[in-house]
């Protein structure tokens, strides 16, 4: 950063970099603003030409329909349960596995880490058939565990990877002191390491929650019945007989997007560090 | 970049491989070397801590892939009580390999992957270069960039299907204003493919940009000073200094993106339903259709196995090539 010579004289705001930044911000957010605006438009205005950026007669009727007739509230609750339970399970399992892989002498650790990296990007379609048959056999289709189990397993590799990278950066002296004090490995992990692991847990948690909140393929095939649908399935299958009801879809989409957007914005540092963890850190 | 290097070297106790950056790992090598019951007990605790996670992962990934393999080589009959496996057969693979639909799906998926990841890499690098030079606004723009990335795929697809809609979609309307004709974006094969690439680029360029930005921040300033002293201009500096330094850091991000793009399902499912015709039918969409429209579990398993083989092959190849680069870089 230090290599850029500071601008001398009058600081000019109109330059290539600032214009580029403005363009990036507009490209990223304009479609989202458009969606928010369209969710407030009535049925005539939403299909009007030319399209107007802002609703002329804002109405909440789309939101009423989404809740009252399309059951977005119900899908939302399903998503909260599935993503929430999955995330808690992922974090507790990933903490111990990451601690073991970072701190304890394991033979074959290199192979395990490579396998985890590859599994963390494995396309779910390759697992769809056997998982579907296994869940059908076990009677898990259209149930919460039917989604939570595969979600935990599929998001664990990345979470373990993050936790391992984070924990291997914590100085070893603290741990050694605890061992000298006579603490067993479990107590050392829970009382010494866990409090220090918070940033790593935030990163792994935000990624797990976002991924499970958004997942579509497994949710569609395993939990297709109306009472167990998550938001992504619900919104994909929002249709009516004659016309795609975009206003209602966008109202539902806003309901599904606002919590995840807030989460990502609040924990933006964690998100950025998670994105770069495979590449830069550790 | 040392993280991937680390995965290869961490298992071997030889010293001096990880380099100075790996303070945490190198610190524990003295712990792992002393023999005796204490070390063995620590190792046992380690496996005890790691095994719940590893067992669940194996149960939901490794075991099903093996199950797929069996299914794909057997006659499968769907009966009331469940599946019945018949005699071994190659018919599923034969059907797949003689069926032009599979080749078309594979070609579309590969083309989509290559084109979209390439565009994302170029735009992501440009975005990162702009962000690096921005002052106070950088934090704000970074935060805004996370929004499309975090948007549910299905919602992004619904949103863009509205914007592309012939008649009242904003993109279609804009095209009409500019070129005088309403394009049928999602109704013709090539524009539909381009539209899908555009949505993917909109949604995932932020990820690439953030990784590249992190890479840019890691390049030490004296490298640039040296280039400046040598009289290199900005263009030469970018190609000769910045890009080579970025390469290892970007490599992993590209691997992630390639595999993610290869498994694409949500976007075509909602945006085009694989159409028009089968123009935008990805491998995942084809597998889904074979499975749930034709109820052909053996055929679906064959798609699953071929996909897994392609993906694993790409991963191994990539890690090999990539490790070679790291070694070169380390020696230079």
C-alpha cells in the first residue's frame, strides 16, 4: 500500500479509481435494490413498460400474499431450524477435529487435510442418488434430520479446515501451562483453547449458516413436501397458474435475504477471512 | 499459499519444510517426536477428538460414492419394498456414453465453467486492483460486494429471470432502448447460455475479487520498489511482478470456483429449466432428470460416478500442477 505516492495539491475525487469503485458498488447492488423495489409494486406496476426504478404506489400486498397464501413464514421457520441445528452441530464437531488436527500428533494428518479440502468442493449431485436411497430406506425423507445430517457432513470439511488453520496460529505455551497444571486434554480444549477460538468459530459459523440457508438440490429432493420445504425450495416453486407471480416471489425473497444479509454484514471480517483462508492464511 | 503445501508436508516430521510462516505447526514437531506412552496417549486423544467429524463425513460422502459405484454396475429394479439389485451390467454406462444428451450436458457444463470462471477471474482482478487503491470507501464497497455473494442462488435466478423477461424485464427494455429490438434472451440457446454466465459472474466475482485483494495486500512493497528502480512502467510491473506473485494465491480460489461451477444446478433449474430445449442442461440437471423423471437409479448412479471421477481427477491434477508451482516459487 505504501507504494502509492500520496496525491499532492488538491485532492481530486473524480479519477479512474473512484469511478471504478462507484461502478463496482452500483453493479453489485442495483439488481438487489431493483428486487426490493419490485417487491413493493402492485401486480399492474410490476409488469409495466417502461419499468420504473421505484414503486409509484408502494404496497405491502405482496408480503401479505407471501405469508398468508404461500406460507413463506413456515418455510422460513424450517430454514431456521435446519440451518441453525446444522451450524451448531458443525461447529461443535469442527472445533474438536480442528483442535486435534492442529495440535495433536496425528499420523496421516496431511492426507486427511487434503481429503477434506477436496470434499469441501465435492458437487452434491455425485452423492444425490445414494443419499436419496439411503434416506428413503431409513425413513428420513421429509424430516429435519434428513437435511441436517447431510448438511453437517457436507459443510464439516470446510469448517474443520478453517478451525485447524485458526487454531494452529494460537501459541502453544498456554496449552502447555494447562497440561503442567494437570488438566486433561478435554479440559484443556474446553477451558484454554475454546475461549481463544471464537474468531475461528465465527468464520466457520457464518459460512456454514450461509451455505445451509441457501442449499437447494438436497432440500428439493429430500424435503420436497410442502410442510418441510426450506426457503430456497419454497421460493423456487412459488408459481401460480397463469403468470409467474414476481411480486410475491420477491416479497418472499426479501424475507429470506434480510437475515442472511445482516449476518454477513455484521460478521464481514469473518467472511473475508474465511474466503481467503484456503488461499492466504495458514 | 502455504496452506496447501502444508497439507502435503504436515504428515512428514522432517523439519524445515513448512517455512517460517508455519509457526504453529513447526512448534509442535518437538511434541510429536518424543517416543513413549505420553505421545501415544496424545495421539489417541487426537483421533478421539477428530473421529466424530471424520466418521460423519465418511458416512455421507465416501460410503455413498462406493454405493453409487455398485449401483451403477448393477441392474436396478424399483419395487414396492425398495430397490432390488440384479446381475452385474455395463448397460448404464453404455446408455450414458451412447446418449448424445450426456455429451451435450458435459459440453455445456465444461463450457459454462471455463467461460464464467475466466470472466470472473479477469473482472475479479480488476475489481481488486480498484479496491486496493481506494481509500476510506474500500470497507463499504467490500461490504456491498458480500451481498450478491450471500444471496441465495435460487433468489438470484428468480431476480434475473424477471430482469431478462421479454416484455417488462429491465434488461430487455434497456436492450430495446439501445438497439431498437426486444431480444428473446432466455428463449434462444446462445443468449440463454450468455445470460446464465452473466448471472454467475454477477454473483461470484465478489468472491474472486476478495481473494485477489487479499493476495495483493500480501505482496511486499519492496518488490514494487525494486521494479520501479529497474524502470518498469505500470503495465510491465503488473504482468511481470503482480501477476506472478498472485498466481499461487489465486490458484486455490480458481479450483474452488471450477468445481462449484461444474456442479451448477440451482441457476439452470430456476432460470431456464435447462432450456430452451436442452441448451442449458448441466450435468447436475441431467442427473436429476434421469433420477426423478425417469426413476432410473442405475443411470443416475452412473452420472454420479462419472461426475465424481471427473471432479477427483481435476482436483488431483490441479494439486499436482499447483504444488510444482509452489516448489518453483519457493526456490526462486
